[in-house]
C-alpha cells in the first residue's frame, strides 16, 4: 500500500461512479485491489469501464456456450 492508494469512496468520487458500481467492478475482477484499497491506476481503468458501459458494453459475464453448443 502506498500513499497514492485510493479507498472505495475516493475512487468512486474521482471516477464519478457510485460505490456500489465500483465494488461490483472490483468483485468481477475488473478493478484489482490490494487489502481493500485501489492503486491510482484503478482510476484510469474505472473511467475506461465507465466509457464502455455508456456505449453499451456489458460488464457482467455473458454466457456464450452451454455444454459446448453456441447459444442462440
């Protein structure tokens, strides 16, 4: 942990996202954290994810196959 590490609240505020959304992205592995804190680089990543979400890209895992067969 360094002085540049961000708390969940600080990252959410800086990225202009809700803490719930930042937490969900972290739980999905999109925003790595160390001991509950985020490195400063997580802010750039959160902004990129936010940009993608606004353009319709889903952050939740999307099933593409079931039992080896493509979904329809």
